[in-house]
């Protein structure tokens, strides 16, 4: 049986990171972008990471440039933007595709596990979110319009 911990991805430094290093933790996996109307959600994501991290939550950011060319920068530019503008300290990964033939395997699996509204699998926009329980299984999928602050109750339940 596949879980989120079976995948790996390159981080912003180009190192391959196995998600198994987060085994037993709840994960909030988000496709992010620097030039999106939802970009201010970085503030809420960082707040969730700081509040719930000590209890076992890990926020994972996956930059994606598939929606309106809103993540045009390279990994260094992404890191600098997130650090300088939003003081992001949660793990960030290298830019990926979330839809299409070249979609990252993790994102193919996430979409297969929890389809969106009306059973549509495709990611519709930046800041789509998936909550993964401590068992590595997807428990919820959230729309870009769902603010990080609105997820606190579900995160508490996932950590319980």
C-alpha cells in the first residue's frame, strides 16, 4: 500500500529528500507560487508550521509554474522571495508540475487519493492543499480559496 512517505522530491538545494523522513508526522502538502493572488497564504502556512510543528505537523511547499506563469523564478529566487517576504522556514522543494504527463509522482498519487470538486482530479490553481495523516494517507483536499487558518481544526484532528 502506497503512502506519502513512499515518495521523494528534490529540495530547493537540489538534494533528493525522501518523505520517509517525516514518517509518523501529519503533512500539509501545498503547491505554491510567488506571484499569485493567494501568495499571502504563505503567512498562514508558516503560522501553522510554527504552531503545530512541535506537535508533529510538517508543511511542505512545492513551487509550481503551471498556472498563469506565477512562479517564474529559479530555486534560489524562490528561496529568497519566501525568506525575505514571508519568513518561510518550512521545507520547500524544487519547482514541479502538478498536472499533465510530467506531473511529479507524489502529486499524481495525491490527486488519485482525493479528487477535487465534482470528482475532478486535476489541480485547478496554486495553493491547493492536501492534508496527510500520521499514517501517510490523504485525509482531506482543500481548494486554493481555503485559507491556512481555516484548516486548524482538521490539523488538530490529524495530530490527535
